């Protein structure tokens, strides 16, 4: 039977190509993702294996803990005295303190230079002991005086900076200080640390500029010969016992860094891409299932002949499945090769010179995923093939008008309702801290999609009748197209299901982004009374100097600093926001359900949003314990409960309450108003003038802020469009596939129509209309399911401040129109084939 | 009904047809059709000239490979000649583009094929009016009803082809050929897949269409009984016309067939 499979496969190259396309596209995405993440990981590991080789032991600050032992994921700075104690430990060859803080910007002519994407650089002190440093100069010298800086090679290239050049350096938007570039360096041979730039200073400069206040972030220790890393770690640990600091061997520290890096890569790149790859493969599986169904239907006579000749049902099943598996393996291999090309392209696109890492695991995973999906998708059609009676070999194949088995309807309903129940359950029982159970959520959505796909054939007739109605005005082509779309509801439904999934996901994301935007706008119009705001590009924190500068401007008033800090409330890691109480009523208008916002002016008093209050069982007058990153534990009284919105939620305190517990005072935003009698426009101009010394900051009016948020959300939406575009392409290929096979199947009928006087143009139009009806069916189902998903998700976020549910009607109409256009595009090739049917061969019986 | 109503229709006849004593619906002059090339070339039609008189029922007979089906396809504008000319309603088919030929088929020609004549998604009535639907025309009042009455299918009009017997299907196909009142109807072995009773009914129907509606019909058949319904029989062998017979009977046809078979 293997021979039959192979022959069958090779004799239908078109069929092979069409089925394979779906698998290839899906596997390309999977393989591309795997190769890309492997490459990033490999590069990172390569860098890490090159760095800190001489570090035998690393000391880090203590981590504040709650009474029950939960740690805040932030290390306290190490006092300078710790370094002296480490240096005295026997077996220590050298120990150096390192100040290491993010937030450095290089400025030139009032502009940020050398940065990538406005991201701040890492600032460090230069370590001259090459055993303990991974920075290598590529030109120039190490910083020797207070005004010298060494920058990373990527920054030098990006900013066209050279040794000897004058430059200004600012840390978190503090006043810029003049520096001279004394050298250019690499880190472990790389032009930057992953994508982050760095600037190296002398230790005193680093301490003052980075506001380390006589502390270090890390102490690196090298060992004398004959002392193992483990021995030294234990000696250092015992020397520092009781201080709570963390002591690790260099290897432990490196593997921790590597672990974190790998987790980051997976979290920010790998997992999202794999989710999209999964969507692509899932959508593709519909296409594969559909193709095999049509093929089995068309091969009825051939398979019946095999049965008549004595093949068992098992052999027929094996024959179809083997063909599927062969197709799967071949297509997966092609997809894998394409995936490598895609990964290579993406790496070049971001300007990286990383060497592509193609692991056997990626190959195995890709081929397994592609093949298994193909085999699973082909299993149902193969089972149907086993039910073909041998006598069918003798019958003229007749296009069947299928009914729907009850079992199918029952399964569909079960999956759809079960999925809906699971979705609602996972969304609405989610707590603020744990979030929804993602695996339940994912399976539920999967269930909804599968259920809809199973039930869709029921909807084909009514929907095709409605959608086909305008087509009827186009005479015979439109009329016949409507009939063709309805003649095999399962085929039409399965074909449109692929588009349904793609569009449903796009629609759901569009509903969510639109709702978030509407909620933020509502918050800006309702809660935020300030007319102007200052934020850092790249959402960094900035120095209070900025607020002082603005306060000095007579055209501005109510200059109000907003400051945040990580905090543990009880055992929950969250954050607390400090507000300027002197003018809070002119900056914010909280809608209080209990107590008053003014209560925070009293020391150690907090107000909390109603959702948090409900989940944590907090009431007016309750007492909560906050553990700050510096280790302070403070008991706060709840002075009020407010309704959260899209911008403000969580614990709010006064700046006076917050400041004593912060290591450095940094603002996240500054809100302000025009002085009385000054227009918003001229106040804005004045503010921008004040901010000219801080190019890393943006001063915005309320409208500009809304536009900025809207632009950010649109960028996100566009990214989703691009990623889901692949699913749409697969869906379009699916329509091409179905139509091409249908045209093949209807050769005689098409020939008859042509003989009866249907022109080629009319024939093409007929196929195009059928395609449009299939696409619109997918669009209607997709928009409905997607809007439902989106609304459910948004509703579950109501208590978190996403109070508005916005369904972007224009977008949805656009998607439907786009789907119809995709339908027309998908019909081009099958329509041309249909119009070229050889009339004579179609109508003669011989 | 004039072809020029459907723009862009076929061009006007290259040369006005010479006045005929009897009106001619279709004509072929020196028709040659060669399949293949060189040594494997087969002359399916080897210089056939024939006229098909309007309002007449003509049968084309011949053994397998005699070229009878090829002649029908070329006459009907489904296939093109290698050399020679064919005319329908005065138009020379060889000079028409594919689109013009399509429109000519739509306006001037009716078809009945051996099997799978109907569009499976449409019911009987929709199949009958399909040529009109394709042309975007409304049937003339009474025509459809009249034709349906003749077929005796009035109670089966809402049925799909799959729910009709083979004989009923062929009668639907015949009604469809009639409904646009074409210049000429071509039928390729229309009774080939029918039992003798259903075949007889269909032939009686075609005969009636010629007698009462003045329809012109050309059928290809190898069945002497079927051919005996015609006004005239043309016998083909090896791509040539070898004999003609008027007012045939089944026996006289059988005699010729036997003779040609020798």
C-alpha cells in the first residue's frame, strides 16, 4: 500500500502543492521562531561564556522580604564597608565594587545620541583588573579623570561618535554634564550588552553621577591560586554572615544571569511568536483537513476499486494516512528551510550580525509538528475513505448533498458551549494578582473555534442565501455561485473556518485595543484634570530637577510630581504611587466610594482602588504593611477607596509618605496646568522651552497624550495584523485550494455551461462570487466570534479600570471588505482554470 | 430574434447567404478535421459537405470512428475545423472569436448530450431556463409553459436532477434546448443511456418539436430505431458522407448499416 500512496502523491503534483502550502507556511513560522530564539539564546550564551571568567565569587545586596519570607525582586545596594570586609577574606586575590545602573543618556546639541529606540544606557564604573572586567577597549583609553567616559561600540557607530569628542551625559534626566570620550569598548566582544548600550566612568564619577551614595550594586571577587570558587564563596559568606547579602560563585551568578536572559527571551520573543506559529498551524490544519476531504471524495472510485480488489478498510485508511504523512514530512522539510531563511532575514533586518544557530531540536520539532498536524487533520477524511463501499467503483460519481450527522452537531455544540463556559469561568474568576488561567483560557478559545467550525455547515445555507442574494442580481454567474457555495456545506464551512479564526483573533485584539483606548481617554477626561504632562521617552524615571525647572516658570502652575515604587503589600508584589498633595485636587479628580482622597495628606495613609480592596479584603480604616525595596516596613492606614480607571489603580500615598523609603527620588510623570490667564497652547510652548535641556523627556498636552497612546496601540495592532496576516494568507490559500479542487470536480458541469453559452468572463465571475461568499461567511463568523471574545475579555477587565467596551465598527466593516477582496484574489487562479475548461472533453462521454 | 441584440454579437455574415429554395439552418462545406500530426495524424473528417434544412429532423449515423460526433461538434461550434467551413444561420463559425462563438451558441444553438446534461445544483425548471438565465433574458410568455407541457414534467419541476430518472433528465435537457427557440438543436446520442421506453419517449418529443414548433434538429446516433424518427439520415464512414436517405424506416436504415458494415 505504501507504493500506492507514493504513486498517488506523485501523480497529483498540483494537489500535493496545494496541500503542502498550508503545512509549509505553518512550519515556516514554527521553524523561524525556533531558529530565531535559538540564535538569540546562543549569542547570549556565547557572550556570557566570554565574560566574568575571572570572577570567582559575586556578592549582591540583600533582598527585602515580608514577614512570611516573600522576596521583593530587587537587591539593596551594598555599603562600601562590605567591600573592605571582602578584601580581608583570606584567599581573595582582588575584590572590586561595581556601580551598575540603567538610565544614562548621551546628549549632543540638545539631542539624545547613540541610543537605540530611546532606550537608556547602562552606566558603570570602569574596572581596571582585567580578570574581573569583561569590557575591552577597541580604541582610546580607560576613563582616568572625572570628565572621561568610555562608550559602547554600537553607540559610537549609531551616534557617529569618536574618541576625543565632547559629549554631555545625563542620568535619568538630571542636569547634563560635559564629558570627553576617552575610549570605545565592547562587552565580551559585543558592541552592546544584548541591545543595551553602556557608558563607563571612573568609580568616583560613577558613584556621583549614578547617585550611588557610597554603595555598590555588585562586588566581584577573584580567587588566589589554589583556592576553589566554592571554598572562597563559603569564606566570603561566613565573613559577611548576618548582613543578609547574597554570595554566589561566579558560575552560579553567570548561570542565574543566563537563566534570566533565557526566560526573558522566551517571555518577550519566543512565547508570543510560538503562539502565532500555533495559530498558523491551527489554521493550516483546517486547510489540510479540507483538502484531504475533497481528495477522498474525488478518489471515491479509485478507493472503491482498491476495496473491490480486496483491500481491507485498514489498508485504505493506511493508504490515505500514509499519503498525508509523506506530504507532511516533505512540506515540513521545505517549511523548515524557509523558516531558517525567515529567521536569517529577521536577524539581518534588526541589524544583528549574530551567527544563525540551527539546532537539531528545531528540525525535529518542526518536522514533528508539521507531520503530526497533517496526519491528525487527515484522520477524519481517511476514516470517511474506509466507509466507501466497493460498489461505488461501478457508480458514476454524483456530487452529494450532505446532511449533517447529529453527532457532529452535538460535538460542535458541546465544544462551543464548553469553550464559552471555560472562557467566562477563567476570565471572571481571575484575581488581580494571579490573572486568568492561561491554559484554560487558551483551551476554551480553541474549543470555541473548533465548535464554530463544526457548527458552521448549519449556517452555510442561510448565510450563503443572504450573502448570495446580491450576487443573484448578477444573473446566472451569481445565481450558480450561490448554489455552488451551498451544495457542499461542510466544504464551504471548513474552507471559511480558516479565515474565521484569523479574523476572529484580529477582531478580538481590535476590540481590546479600542476599548483600552476609549477607557484611557475616558480616564484622561474624567480623572485627570491636569492640562499638561511630562513623561520620559521609553517610560523611564527622571530627576526632580525637571519639576523644579517647571515650577520656576510663571506661565505654569500646579506642577505636581508623580513617583512610583515597587512595594510588597502584605505578601503581594505591587507598586505604590506617590502624589503631590499640595495641589492634588487640581491634578486629579478621584471618584471615591469611601473616605477621601485628601486623607493621604496625613502621614502613612494610603487610598486604594475598589478592585484591590475587594480582592484583598481591605476596608476604610484597615491597616496594611508595605515593604519597600530599601527594606523599610511601614504600616499604613487606608483613608479611602476609589474607583480605578485605565490610568490610575493600586495604592496611592503622598510624596511625603513615600520619599523617606526611596533610595533615589525619581519622578515617573510630572503633571501641571497653565497659570491662570495663560492659554494651554502658550503654556505648552513655555513648557517645551523649559524642557529643551532634557531631550529625553516629552511635554504633552492632553490631546497629544491621547494621540501618543492611540499611536502606541495602533503600532501594537499593526504588529498583530502582520503576525496574523500569515493566518489570513493560509486561509486565502485554503480558498484557492478548495476552489481549484471544486473546479476540477465540476469540469463536466463547467463544460456544459460553456456549451450552453456561458462566456469565459461569466465563468470567472461565477467562481469569484463563490469565493466571495466563502470569504464573507468566514468574515461574518470571524467578526462575530472575535467581537464576542473581545467583549468577554474587556468585560473581565472592567474592575481593573478598562471600563469602556468599544467595538470598532469601521474596522469590522473594513475586515469584511478586505475578506471579500481576499475572496476575489483567491478566486483568480481557479477562475482562470474554470474558464479554460475544454468543452468537448467535458461534454463527451467517451 | 436577431443576434445583434446581444452586444458584442457575432459580426454580420461575411457574405449574404445566397437565396435558397429551402432555408438552410446549418451547412458545412469541405469540412476536414485532422487530429495529431505527421504519421500519427488521423483524418476524422475528410471533406464533408452537407446542408441541414430548417424545420427538418436529420440523423447522422456511422460506425464508431466514422467521424459522426466530430462532425456534430464542429457544426455546433464546440470544436474548430482544420479546413473547410461551417455555417449556422449564415455565420461562418471559423471566423468567430471564442466570445462570439459562445454568444452564437447561446443565441442560435441548443444542445442535448448523452449524459450529465444538467447542472446538479439547479432544479428542473431552473435547468430548463438556464440558457435564458445565462443570456440575462426573460423567457417569452407561454414558451416555458408550452415546452414543459410537451415534456410532461409539470409535476417534477422543483426536483433536482439527482431526484429524476435518466429519461426525465433527458427530457429536461430537451426542454432546455427548446426553450430559447434556437436556430438548430444538436443532440449527441441523446438516447444512448436510456432504456428503450424512455428513449422512445424522448424521440417522440423531438419529433413533435419539429412537427409542431418547426424546430430544426440534428442528432448523432448509432441506433437505427432512433434514426428512423428523422426526416433524413446521413451515413458517414471514414470521415466521408457515404449515403443519404430520406423518410427512413428502421428496416431501411438497418439494411444500409449492414451494408456499410461489410
